[in-house]
């Protein structure tokens, strides 16, 4: 007997997720290059996508996603620890958002 998967998740696999993320990274790099060329009046046929350009454009999105995931993990840990005090939960969430945003903006400013 075969086990049946739920209909909603039958076609979503890891390979499809990786392909969509890769396509999104290349499309964002392409749109960045098109905008750059339009600003400086460079013809579009001179656009050449390479891996370093794709990583340069997609790096901030990866860092924002990682910060959100870490924030969710941290908030979950804090909520389990302070589940009886709603004021404590709110203050810890505000503090964690400030910590992650300061860290993210400091790392981006140092790169430039």
C-alpha cells in the first residue's frame, strides 16, 4: 500500500524551492543591472550576469531573511520563558527587534 501525501504539499519539494530561490536571485540581479544601465544610458545588450553579481545583489535579502528567522527563534524562546507576563513579552520583543536591526544595519554600513 502506498501512503498518500496531502494534496497541498505533494508538488512542493526541496528541489522546487531551491530552483525558485535561484531564479529569484538571478532575476533580482538582472533587474539591478537593467536599472544600472538605464540610469547611465548604457545599452541593455551589454548586460552580463555572473555569479559574483548575483551574490552581491542577493546578499542583503539573505541577511534580512536570516535576521527574521533568528528573531523568530529568539522571540519563541523569550515567550516560553516569560509566558506569564504580557508586558515582559512586549518589552523583550522590542529589545530583540532593536538588537537585530542595529546588528544588521551596522554590518551593512561597514561593507560600504
